[in-house]
C-alpha cells in the first residue's frame, strides 16, 4: 500500500539519520579521546624522551615543539643542541622516529634521527658532540643511562648541511660544506658515511669506528685547493687529487694506509706536478714530476707521523736531500741543500750547506734550526745591513785604485759558517764572507721577536798595494809578514734592527769568543793582539 511504503521510508530515514549522528558522536568522542591521549602522551613522554636523547648525545637537546603520534613518530621543529662548550647543532627541522613500546620497562629506541639543513660540529672528545657516547651505547648497550633509562639508536642522519669534525687526539679540524652525514649504530661499532661536494665533484668516504677507525675513500678529480683548505692548510694550491685508499688507526700513535693517492697538475707553494703516492700498511713511496721539477720520497708511518728515510727535491732554484719526521702538528728534518738560489733585494746569490730544523707548523717563527754553510757566492745590495755597517766603518774609501768599486753592492765569492736559530733568536757563529779583497766575519745574535740585533762584525783587507796602504792610518794596526795583511777591524752593532748603533771595538776589548774568531777565521795568532795591546 502506498501509505505503508511511505511510512517505511520515513522510518528508514529517521533511523539512518540517528545512526549517522551516533557514528559522528562516536567518532568525535574517539578523536577527542585520542587528542587528549596524545596531549597526555606528550606531557608524560616528552621530558623522558628528550632527557634520554640528551644523555645519549652527551648534550642538552632543546626543541620549540614536539608531537608524538600513536605510531611513535616524533616531529621536532627548530631543534638545537648544546654542551658545556657551546651549541654544537642547529637545524631547520628534524624528524625522530622513536619506539616507546617498552617505555614501562624504561627502554627507548630511536630507530632514526634525521636533521635537515643542519650546522653541526662533531668532536671525538670532551668538547661539543661527543661521539664516544654513541660508541659506548653500542659496545655496552645494557649500560644504565640517566634516570635509569636504557636506550639505543639505529641511524643518525644530517642531510644537506654544514659539518665540521674535530679530532681531539690529533688536534685537527676537518670542515665540509653541503654535506650529508649518516651515522649507523645498528651493527657492531659505529659506521659513518660522508657525502660532500668539492665544486662539481662529489666526495664520498665510508668509516667505521670500533676501538679505532677504518676509513675508505675512493674518489677522482677532486680540487686540490678545496681538499687542503678542509685539512686546514693555508696557501695557494691547485690541480686535482684522486684517491683509492683505506686508512686504519686512531689518528695518533696507530696508523695504517693502503692504496694510492693520485695527483694531476697539483701544486702548492710554487711546487707540484703529476704523480702518485703509494701506501702499503705503514710504508709509502712517492714520485711527482713537474716542469723542471722532481720530488721523490720513501718512508713509513710511525707513531702518528711520517718518518722520511729519504726525500729528494729538485727545483730550478734548489736541490735538497733530507730525512726526518713529520706529523700534522710538528716536524724534525735534517739534510743537505745545494744550489739554493736567492734573488732578493738584500742578497742575490747561491748558497749550499747542511740544515737541521724542528718545530711546529703553527709556530714556524719559533722553530729551531741549525745551518752549516759550506759554500756560497753572490752580492749584498746597498740596502743590506752588512753593506751599511761596512759603509759606517769607512772601509770602501780604502778600496780604490785598481780595486772594483763597492758603491753599488758588496760582492761575495765565498760564504762559510754556522747559523743557529733557537726560538726567536738567530745566532751567527764564525760566519765568514770572503771576496778577492777582504774577509768579513759575523758573530752574535738577532732577535726576530724583539727586532733587535747584537753582533760583532770583523773586517780584514787581504790584498794591498802601496798606494792603498799609504791611504790607511796605521795607528793601532800591525802589518803581518810578507802578505802585508792588516789586523781585522771589529765593529759592535747593537740596538733595533731598523736603526742599530755601530762602534769600532779597540783591540783591548777583543775577548771571549772573539779571540777564537781571530785565530780560526782570520788565521792570526792571538798573541799578535796581545803584543798590540802592550804596544798601545
């Protein structure tokens, strides 16, 4: 019947509407309950989760807002982390996946922590981000944490940001831009993958830490200048580097390298070329050739440094053979230098001799050195200190006639002697400078830190003719034998390097080390000076 059908439809509509209202009310209540549950979850879990994360990172982690979903996903907005030495991490945002299913048993598992656009400073030590805390959590996962929580981490990722790594054992800082860093703690030890860019070339390195580092890097055509700047080396550099190398050690006293380092048109400080450096455990061999240059070396990795058994450098301006030891901090070398060409305003010429030196790269001004000059030749310009001292002595006016003019420079036919640098003080000992007509000795100290000088310069004319001798006042001097040489004139030079005071030393003041100089350098028995004193 039409009437009953109409009533049935009306009843169904009412029933369906009530059902929808009930479902909507139920859903609303469920949403309200879930919202309340999530708020309570955040209020109760946030302090514990952040405290556990802060303990794990050995730093204080702060966030503007945290939201924990029922699935255990935490979203952090604008996080930052700091330690006693200052903030070590900041990021645009971060995503942290957290398993809190065992929170009642005080167990928290961070399966993944990802920081996007970070600026991170990692330190393997007590400063900043302490990677040892991560290592300990893997090697001793059952160790109790703060508030008796036990926690673990699967992956930590830093995507497309800046990263710097400070290794406290060696004291070196490594910096990377536009880098992605992934730390994997899911297996034994700590695995680290670094992906960074050098210009248009990618750089990839894989590392694992378990009682020491094992790092593998296989890359090609990396800009040498960028690589050296990351290692903290300053100076003009260029060319390209490639690597197929594996490192094992702790950056201090236990190191091993296997593989090859390739160089193509690489240069630094005016020296470079194309070649290869081969590493075999703790041994290495290098051969690099450039235009008119050659470098070869052999040695070993020893207690955190390079022990050079033999190094040979051939350059148009110098040839060097040496041995010694280098570390990232300091050096100690000993060798021979031949044909060292100097073309400076003060001196132009060639020197040769034996050299010993040691010091720290960061304090080259204070390094120690000993130079034993065996030969040399050239000329001092009018701007040099030696020229000005001899001018003050009025020596040049005696060297007239057939002798060459010294008005433009002071010629040098031979240079011998010892120069010792200890800290900021340079000591000249028995340095003898000769030419065809004279001998000049230098003895004393120069302080490059205080810019002061305290030396004695001795001058002796070697060859005289009558017209020259007649022009020299003979008072206080004694002619010696058939050579008719004169006793040397000694001049004291003391004061600031820019304007030192000079004064002629009388014979009676020649004492101490100068007596040895008289006999060794000028080949004059000191008794002649004694007799000269008595005569005076």
